[in-house]
């Protein structure tokens, strides 16, 4: 089994943005394209460290992006294209969402 779904991150501290959502019945193709575009765009942003994402068959999903600072998170939030896609998501793609921002102080993993 591949570990490619796990972000390769530096040693803490760093910041995480956890976006939990439930998909509504919307345009899956447009959603998939927008999600892929946002990951590609985030990868170009200063301070971006990585991303991990999963979505279940019931429509519940979690995406966690990792950043080197709160300033980098704020800049990503202010990005024009990201703001437009967030508005579309609220209107068309999500029946509910939660966003949580945290500083990661410790991290470890295993086989």
C-alpha cells in the first residue's frame, strides 16, 4: 500500500487548516475540477507545505492543508481565485462545512 496520500512535512511547528464538509447534490465534475485546481494553486503559494484529503461515499470529507505560518494561511484565504471557489462551494457544493486552524506542535507516525 502506498503512502502517497500522506503529506511530507517538515518538523513542527507549522500550521494546519482542517476543512470538514458534507457535499450536497451538485455538479460532481465541476467540483472535482475546482478541487484539483485549488490544490494546484495552493501548491504555488508561499508557505504551503502539503495537503491530505479524503471523502467518503456518504459525502463527508476532510481536507487538511499545512502551512508554515498564519500569514501564509491568511494570504491563501485572500487569494482571489480561492475566494471565488469558496463562494461557489458555499452556494452549490456543500450542505455544511467547518473550518479549524491549529498550530501543530508535535507530529509522529508509524508503519
